[in-house]
C-alpha cells in the first residue's frame, strides 16, 4: 500500500474507532437520561462506525489469526503500562489535574491485568486450546477485570460487586 493511502486509512481507522466509543458512551447517557430510542440510535451508529473501522483495519493488515492478535494485545497493553500511562500520569501530576490523574491510575491498574490475561490466553492458543474460564467481570468505574468469581469490591476503586458487568 502506498504511504499516503496507508496514512489516510490509519487516520480514518483512528477516527472511526473514536466515534464508535463516543457513540457507545452517548448511548449509555441517553438511556440513563430516559431516552432509550436515542440510545438505540447511538448504538446502531456506533456499530456502523465499528464496521468502518474493521474495514480499514483489514486493509491496513491489523487483523491476524488469534495468536497474532494476542501478541498485538500483549504488546499494546505493555506499552500502555510501561510507557504511555506513566508519561501521561507525570503530566497530569505536574499540571495538578486530579481527575485525569485518577482516570490514568485506574487505566494503568487495569491494563496490567489485561496483559496477564492475554499472555495466559496465548499460552492456551499455543496448545491449540481455548481458555477455560467461567465468568469475566469488569468494573465499570475503573475497568479492572477479573476472571472467575465476582469480587466483593473492586481492588482498584472499591466499587461494590453489584456494579461489575458480567461477560
């Protein structure tokens, strides 16, 4: 692929990905505000943005078989843990942005767990096996993820167990 096209497609992928996430967040807010149909409209549009992002990702060669996707996931999570979030945290602390500092600390704690789960998953794929997991719980406040049992409270932000989303 020619460099200008690759750059344009990468920017389009980033834009579509961001739109997808924003619209899912907007859907949640619309539903909380008592507008379920507007929430559905945001969710439907978010799905369309997902389709656009997926098409761009395919053309950019971002999508691989599961083991390669796990490598990408591991590398991405470790980059966030080792480089990105520590740098962002330093900036937030320096500028006394408490809300950003809290959000970054939440993400940093969760990303460490995600990297571990991806490493475990890769080990299973290398044995040509799926992971043996029951429930996966995610804290909606900080993103902490737990496989197996529902914790009494989130170890990162102390959210109660009834707040966790089950996957």
